């Protein structure tokens, strides 16, 4: 049935030990594997696969790639054909090339982002187990992020947003839930939100100057966890870009903040709504764009449009 | 792509005017159609199709049927074949036979419940619209239920639960998220929770004496809406069966209560977790069954096992 | 200015080590002193005086006494005169007789409860300090109770409630905030809530069969802390008597549960309202008594009227 | 025993009808009296006296005076002596001169603010009544503010803050709960928070350029009401200065925003802590000043130091 969810985000960080402490003590993830080159693999307590975040020691804080998990191994063959028919070259990486994963279909999105699909990753299980589980882990740390929920990728201009959006709809069968339209008669999509689940977004795209990653997001239950998370961030001098807010778009409750390397992160809370293929697409017009992003003030805030993570190209 | 979600619940009520007031003023639904025979069709503010609840004036408070919506009209043809191959007779009702719906595939579940599938229902839209929408309707009434989220159907014994569960997995491609196992070595499923979305359940089954409906549930955002809902119920002398609780199963936050005819309803809040086809099935063992249902006390409470709605057979 | 607040509760417990673990790991208090006879003194993180709870190893789980703190040492002299003029014998205990306290005025309330007043207790300070403090302690344990908020003392019949209520109003200048009235024309007070602060109650009295303590309560911020507390209790198999509820009386959000010795405790959350001397007294009539106690159902629940702690008399 | 609470705030507004709509429909107050000159008197649902806010039609949006209520009429005589002994002239206004109030003791604070004390105001009662009351009014409007909680008055420089703070402690028996200290060795108080109840503040003072009012605050229960309030503000295009935040000072949860005339308002939620005369004063040092004000970022935000209401002098 194709893509199920975001599997992992792979980024470069400046100080691997500082990052380890940050993601473990403040965000509440656990390091589940450590490579000789210092690369760390981490998972959230509510995830069952071995990792959802890869941190590579580097001299630049850049984005390497993002990987999504498909339901069946045979989906990879089906999707390879569809992607190549679209005109994009792909290659299969053998099992084990991507750490602790089965074979991986690797290619570049029309937006220029390195993208991977896989059907199998080593299994660890939730911290709460699968027999008579507690609703949350009593010994969890810091913010106790549930899972990595989505990423917002930055594309070069609205045309790139529109092309990659169409690609996700046509090739991956994602559903467009919301869009920001700009230009004459709102003919351009400046940003789009797409889902392959019933949550408001599993990936999103926004027009900017460069190819990169605006942020990726950790899921929290609700507004009270947002307050607690912001308190924990303040106690640890985390740089917060945008304090607790309501998004108009997705209805989510949010904080934007930075990791020690300057990668923008989000804590996103709330189901928002039940996303469905037949739900009318929600449109935010150019004049209400900032109401969509920061519902309470309706105005630009923080470094939202200027700070993001560049794509690492080789 | 098959089934998307619960489309509507169709029940008989004792006093149609009392029911109208109850569902409109307390639950916050809107009557969108009224038939000459007194039948009322209602929708929640966050739903876009014309109705999700059908109330028929009657001398008995019984369950008529439950309907799920599929993505494409052609899914109905595919599912007809699969259901018939399973050995269940089906029939197509022409467009309009089920009020304001396209053609409907109608049959009886292995558990004995009348079940319908449809791909098209008249469209109305969310109360908040689809252009620059507010996150919730300022003029909403009472509890402001978002949508009808799921139903728990009662089956005659664990074998019936097991058969209908297998049916939903094999024929409808639902995912089993949680189960209560009983009997020697936990060989029997006394209750199951199944999803076709990424929420913890779109339908559930429990073993009992009769064929019927244990409850259907309205979605609320979170724990604070649960308190507000319980307050509103108390202000209106709604009979509450189980006060605000945490479910172990689904992690949901809940209230069980009754409508004026005695149908058990639930307000269910929280995403719970991100349900996925590859998430390990969560098992509740017989000794922790009540911890699963009422997490805080772990003991039976209210009329949970004795009060339910019988199926209306003709 | 007289009495400021509840200073400490002094009770006997069956298993001192089990109690230590319970109050430290689950309730989040800290043992600040331990006597050779095994007596433990504990404080909550948001309290500044050395202890608010005294646990004495014993073969019976009984109530010894309750102590309130007055503002000035000279208040003790003033209150001694007022209490004796009322017709109650008092005695002064020298500094140090009550552990780590200054001199203590000791007497028996008209209701038969041992009662003490003091102006000075050894100072420790809040866990968060008093310079640029965090809003809560990151390393706090379990439920992280803020402070001991109030106690509900059980009296022998409504007449005893009425007498001790009048005593607190006339002698201690407490304000009656709420009352349950019963009997012909509601001529009897079956329960009263009294405050010396601007919270809804600093002490309360209820009519029963015996002289004892119904419960004492730990303060939590709000409804979400109540859910978290109930989850923590469930994770530790704490016996919960009454799951998360709204009180009609005080509007508080609450859980009733038991410590390992069977003392009933409460987590009480919310300011409720701003209590003031000129706020009209809120009256709950006999027919709405249970609505006052458990607002959502309006019916008796748990062992609320049958389980309590007897007074230890020598 | 002297001052109980903030009784009313008296301000001038630019457009009386716009203000009426704003305070009634958005803030949820009720107009309880309207004078021929257009002056409006309003109360919150959880207040029992006739009004807590006076809005006078004017060509300037200025502050007239603030009034506090004392417990007994005789307190006014006692306080008159204390204030005059301090060296401040006072005068008694006869009953009725201040609308619907008994006699009023009127004088100017050392900080230059017009200040009034009264013991009696016409009684209306809470919207929920005083017999078997609901915890909140089902038909309440908008934000449903509970009561006017406190005001922050702006003084000319730290010396003025220090003088008026000492005045409130010595003459009115208020307790200093928190302070911001600046200057060499923190010798100056740049801001102070004082209470006459057990909430963190009933009045506060901050050093600025002019004599005026920084804001006055409406009480809400907690963080979820803050989100709901911000949503309601956004739905009505209220100008929000500071979106939902945690205060380090008082621990309160807050929004700062403006009324149609530009008066800064606050919704303040949470008890914060139990303020007591013997609680150690909390000090925020100059380097952590903004952490105290906006705990999450610790940096200046909005127009917090530049926008305020000037005192109207005649």
C-alpha cells in the first residue's frame, strides 16, 4: 500500500557529544547505536524501529537525507517503476548499506532533496512494551518526545513546491491537506502539507531561496506537554525561536527551537483533525498566510523564514 | 484503497425531540436533514459529509446498522467480490436508497451486524470552512464534538470476535492494534481494536451475550475537553456511567455516558499513538483486562459489561 | 494576624519503610529528618519550612494531631487567651518539644481533635530556591506534590461540625466558604469548608460516627497534573478510591486514594475561586449533596463515607 | 483586617460602544450599570460586587484610579490615620460619590497614582449563584474571565517603586512576594510584586518613565484557558502583544494584549504558588530579569516596556 510514515531524518551536527546530551537529556530520545566514526542513531520511546534520527559528526550543520518506510518490500519495486516513469533515476542500496535496514530505494526528489524508501529496519520495540503497557514511560527523560512526526522541506521557489507536491500526490498517493496560495488569483503554492496517514501532515514543503530543511518535528500529546516542554527548554537554555503557539494550519500546538548545531526543531502537539483523502483541501490565502502559521498574532515571528538547514551536497 | 472511516451510525431512539435537543444542545451536533417520518440526520462541526448519525423515532432503543466510507466508487466492486468470496451475501442498494448517498454495498458481518459501505455522500463542509479556517467554531454548542470516531460492537462470545476481527484484517485490510486475550494460554480474543487509519481504532469488537452495540464515540481534542464535557453533562443531568478516565487500551481519555434513550456514548480524546501496520499488536492479558479498560483503578466500573444496545432485527 | 496555614499533619503508619518509599517516590516529598524511633519528617518541594508531614511507626494507622502556623509569635499569646475564654484548656509546649519548632500552643478542638499552633519552624527553603527560580524542579519525583493544602476532619455528628465551625470563625477568624446543610429547613451543617487564605479551604469538617481524619490533601496545579498523578498511581498500584473528578464544592479537581497504611489522601488541583471574607457562603442542599462532592455523577462513589482515619487517643 | 482585594479599575476609553462589545463579547464581562454620560460599569461572572471595571468615554485612553476593598468599614478609619501619619493627605468621599459604593477613602499613592479604599459596594452575586452552583456559567461569553486579579502600576524610576512598595508593606500590611533588583549589588528594586491574599500578587509596581498603568489582569483557571483565550482573541482580531507564555515571576501563565483603546490587558492563569507572609521573597537579578518576565526565551518581547497607559491628571 505504499508509504506508511517518516522513518528517519539524517543530519550532520557540529558537536556530537553536545548533541547526544541534548537529544537524550532534553528531548528524551535514546541512543540505540553508535558507529566508530561517531555517528549516533536514536529513537523516541514511542517508536519501535531501531532509530528515527541519525546524527553525523561534521564541520557543517547540514541535512543529508530523509527516509520513509513502506508497508511491504514489494512496494519498493512498484514505487521504483513509478518514480522512474516520472523521469527520476533511482538506485537500490543492498540490505545493510543503510544501517540496520533492508534494501533501500534511493533517489532525488524533484525538489532536489535526497530521499530514501525502505520496508525493513531492525526492531527494538516501544519503551513501554507491548503487553499491558503503561501509557507513558515513568522513567522517561526531559520532554519525552513520542516520535518524529514530520519534516518541512524547503524548496527553491513555488514552482519547486508545486512540482514536488504533485509528485507526492501522483507517485506516492499522498493527500494534500492544506496549502498556502500566492500570486495572481492564488495560482502558486507557496507551501503545502501532505499526509499518508490520518494526521494532518507527514511531510510539508515551503518555498524559499535554497534546497534544505526548515525543521523536523517531534510529537507531543497536547498543549500541556507544550508548556512543560518549553519549561524544560528554558531550564536548559535551549534557544527558542517561537514560543508556544497555535498553528492555524493543521491546528497544531507548537514550539520552534534549535538544537546545539542550529537545526530548527519543532514540538508539534495535537491530532489537529482527522485527515482523509476526501477532506476538502484547506487553503490559506496570501493575506492570511501568517494567520495560518501563527494563528494568535497573524504576524511573522522569530527567524521563521530566515533560519533553516542547508542540504549537504557531495 | 478501501475503507477510509466510519461514515454513519444508524440507531432507533425513544423520543425524537428529546434526542434532537440532546445531540444538538449538549453534544453540539447539527440536524442537517429531517424526514417526514421524523428521522433526523446530524453531523458534527468538524465533519464535511452531510451526516454521521441517523436517529429514527421508535418504540425501542436499538441499533440498525453502521456504515463506513470507502475512497473510490470502484472499491465497492472490489470489496463486493472479496466479501462474497468470503462466503457472505451482499447486495447493492441504488444511489438514494440510503439517504443522500450514492450506491451502497450492504451485507451482514460475520458477527451478525448489519454493515454498509458507500463511496459518496452529499457534501456540506466543516462549520469552519476550508479557506483560512478558525481552529474551532466560536459559536459551537455544548461539548462541540469533532466527529464520530469509532464504534465498539458487541459479539456473541470470543469466537465471534475472532471471526469478525479476522474478517476486517483479511477482507478490509484493517490493522489489529490491541487485543484482550483470555482462556488457556490466552488463546481467545475477548476484545479487539482495529484501525484503517493512523488512530488507534476505527472499530472494535467485544465478546458478550448478544449481538449489539456497546457504544459509539465522539472525538474530543484532549483531557481538558474531557473535563469540560463532563461538566456540561452534569449541568444537563446527563447520566454518566464512567467519569473521566484514562484507558490503558488506546491510551485514550474518556467518559462513558448515556443518551436519553439509553444508548451508551463515549467522548474519546487524544491521538493515543500513531497506529501503523507494523506496530506490534498490544496485548492485554486476562489478569490485566480491567487495567486495560480503566487504567487508574484496574477494576470493573459502572455498567460497562451489562448495558448496551441490542441489534434491531426485522 | 493569626493563623496563616496548615503547618503539618502528624499520623501513625504501619510500615515506615514502605511509607518512606511511597511518599518519596510516588508523592514526591523529601525526608528531611529521621528520628531514632523511626519517625520521619517530610516536606514538599514547594514548601520552605522543614516538614509538613510526620510519619510515626506504629501498629495502628491513626491520626495524632494537626498543626497550623501563625504569623507572629505574639499571636500565640493572643490566641491562648481567646481559646481559653471559649472554655478550652491549653498548654504551651516549650521550643523543641515539637520537633524543630518554637513554642507550641496545644489544645483540643471542640470536635475532639488534637490541635497545635506554632509561629516558628526550622527553615529549609523551596527546592527551586529563591533567586531566579525555575517554576518547578526538573529532578522532582513522581507526582511532585506542591504542598499539603488542607485536611478534612471527621466529627461526631452535625452538632460537632457546627460547633467547631463556629469556633474557627469566632476564635481563629476563618471564613466559611461552603456548607452542606441537612435536616428540617437545612438547619444543620453536615459539612463545612473554611479558609484563612484566599483559597477555598484550609480546613474542612464533616459529620460522621467518630472523631478522625477523612483525608488530607496535596496541592497540584491543575487538571493535567491530576491525570498525570492518576497515571503515576496506577503505575505503582496505588489504591485509588475516587478517580479524577470535579468537586462541585470548591470547584477543585481531585483524586482520592490511600497510602500504604490506609490513610486517605487527596490530590487537589486548581485555585477554584478567590475566597474572600465577603464572598457569599455557598450552600449545598441535602438533595444536591453528592453533586457537591462528585459533580459529574452527583452520586455517592467509592468508600467516601466509610473509610477514614481514627484519632489516636492515649 | 484591612485590604482584601482589588475592587475596581477606572479608565478612560476612546469609543465606548466598541469597548462595550469588546469587554462583553470577547472578555465575557457583563455591563451592570450605564450612566447618562455613557460611563459603563462591568463585572466578571465570578465576582459578586456590582462592578470591577469602569469605562468612561473620553478623547484619551488614560488611567483614572484604582480602588481596593477593605474588610470592615472601620478599617477605613484605621487606614486613614496610618496613611496620614505617613504624610499623605486623604479625604473621605461620602457614600454614593463613588457609584454604588459606601464612603470612600481617597488619596494619592507615593508613586503618584490616584487610589481609593472602600468597604461597601452594591451586591449582585456570582452568575452561578450561591446555592448548588455550577463550576462555571454554561452561557458565559467569549473568554469568560473570572475576575480582575491585579494591576501593574508604572512608577517614575526605581526609587518610586521602592517607596510605594515600602508604603504597601508598612501601611497596608501587604507581603512582598517577588522583586527585580538592579543597580550596584542589586540595591534598587526595578519592580515588585505584593500580595494581601495567598495569590502571588494583588498589585505590582514597575519602574518606567511616567506615572501610569502597565496593565491590569483578568484571571483564568489555567494553561488551557490561555490557549482558548488566545484563540478567541485571534478570531476577533484582538491585537496580541505577547502570546501564551510562562512567567518566571509568579509562575503564572499569561497573554498580553490590548483593548480597543490601547490599554494593555493580561489574562493571568494559575495559582502560581501559595503566597504567605513567611515565604522567602523571590529575587530576580538584573541578568535574569527577562527570564523572570518571559521564562521561555528569557528575552524582551513585544512592546512590553514601551506601551502603557498614562495617568489622567486634572
